[in-house]
C-alpha cells in the first residue's frame, strides 16, 4: 500500500437535523471534516498509510478534531498545535428543490495563520509516495497559500507524486484571486482533479456546451479542455467529476479522465443518486478513490470506475467522511447496488 500525505484544514461541522432550516434548529449534529482530511480518511479505509498535515489550537476542540482522524487510522504526528481557534462550518442540509447551504466561521483559524517553519516538510515527505492538496487551503489566507507552496516544493524535491482538487469556493475568494494564486502552483502538479466550474473559475478553461443543470454533457468539450490543460501545465492526468444536479436529492454522477501521456480519454459508468443522504465530501471521496488506484498502478479506466463508485457510496453516508471499504466499492462496480441486506 502507498504512503499518502494530505494537507489542509479540518473543521468542526454543525449540521441541522432532519433537513431543518437554521432558524428552526434547537440542536446541531457534530461531525469533523474538510476536503483533505476527508481524502485521508477514505484512503485509510482503503488500506493506505495516510498522514494529515494541519494546525489546530492546543485546546479540547483541537484535540477532538485530531481524535476524529485517529479514530479512522489517519496519522496525526505532523499536526502542529498553533493559533487560537478551530474552524467551524454550519450546514443546513437541503432536500428536493431546496439547496443545501454552508456558512463558514473559520476566519483566523489555526491553519490560516500557521507559518511553514512549524513543519519539518523534509521529514513529512520522507518515504511518501503521494501528496494531495486542494484549492481550499490557499484560499484561506496568504499564509496558507505560502504554506501550500512550501509543501509542494518539498514534495517535488523528494520526487513525490502530487495531486490537486481545484475545489473553487466562492465564499472564500474571487475567480481573479484564485487564478493569481493557483496558476503558479500547477507547475508542481501531476494529477489535476476538478469539475467544469473549478476548471473555469480557477484556471480559466471551459468544457464546451455542458449544462449540468439540464444533464447535457458535451464530452468532446471536456476532451478539448483536458488537452489544453495538458499543453499548458504538463499534467500526467486530467480528471473531472460530472454532477448533474436535478435537485438536492437527485443527482446524476459520473466522471471522465485523460491520460496525458497517450491522450486516451475515458468516460465512466453513470450512477443515479437518489435520495441523497449527504453530498458533502462526495468530491473528496472521488479524489480518494482515484488516488488509491493510481498510487497502486491500476489501469486508468479501472481507477476512474473505482473513484466514481466510491463517491456514489459516499452520498449514502451522513458526515464528511466516506466510511466504505474497498470490497464495498468493488461490489457496487460489479452491480451490487440493490441495497439488499447482507447476512
């Protein structure tokens, strides 16, 4: 199994129960999560040795976040105790035609103020096979962007494969800010993951006439976009998840990938996701499934199918983390999606 490092922010998630509006709620359900932490947990469930790099405050809330990672066998030896607060986000879970809504309370969180000298990146990446980050971390602050660059430089120095999930968050920064910060970081990236919105708003690439709201997917547009991204940045793989959002409870879910070495383009099986239990972390589950297979040398098409199936299962699980096994993903890939009780 591979040794995989992820770095980013882990937050406390406070969710309204039973699809309630925030104004209705008298209590919240507590979970922990965050893009890169979610990837680490998924990969640990697939049997990989994972380490999560972050900073949390030296208080009970910070330790609760660390304990949530340890519970699922994620390594925490490179987590710095720094700063004054753990980031929080509130989730009002939508249903049917009412969209979910996320409210961040993360300004000034530990990871957004920590400096690179709090981490020994040479030691972090010693013996590592893969490093994964997302566009969320550089969006938090100029310090977090500098931290990301320092980690990428260290990973490159040690020959570690690097993946990014572009993950544009409009509540954190503007497209202009995202392009200015993220474009220079792409020189360190081998595997670029995102969706059509991420590619457009973060890097300025368009996938043709795709309209995810109506379900119209122009796959040739994605192929052309991938080829343009490969020409500019030299990516080894370019990948996009394809979410057709018919409602908050009903999505179509598939993906496509291009092998940058030979130009081969693959489109996956499409899953119908309904009713959706929790879509938060779905993209992270996809990234983890892809990384798991590519890090083990699996064929590209198989890696894509595994990633889509893993993410489809995540939509059935409450919370940020995808708590499924390799065997469960493979069962779904082989047609085991009936939901029959396993005895």
